[in-house]
C-alpha cells in the first residue's frame, strides 16, 4: 500500500498533522518499487494539496528515486505525467 505523513515543525520538534494510506490497485501491484515511490509522492501531494499549495515545504523520503527522477534529462510515460503533477508545487 501507499502511506504518507504530513508533519509540522513546532520549535525544534515535528508534530503529525495528517496520516494518509491506501491500498494499491491491481495494476499498481505490478509496479516496480521505484514507480511506487513516485506514485506515493504524487498521490500524497494531491491529497494534501489544500495544506501545501502556496506554502514552502520539504519532502522527506527514504528513497532516492524521486531525486533521480527530478534530475533525469529525458522522462517519458507515467513518470513525465507525475513530474508535471509535482511541478504545481
């Protein structure tokens, strides 16, 4: 499944604001782990848009695929769509 946490820094500590999770669709169950990491980020940003839009925020992940994707010169298919979705933020 997919999961995400929205946290807010208060002084020196982070406090959870929202928890998100959902099951994978049958098609998503066939995705490579790199695709799932990107899917989770795009899904979380979309769900949390009311909290994030117009604000400065950081994405913390334990996977470098998102960084790799943002640095890649030629992107095709679903990765290209996901990059476009993330550019809104």
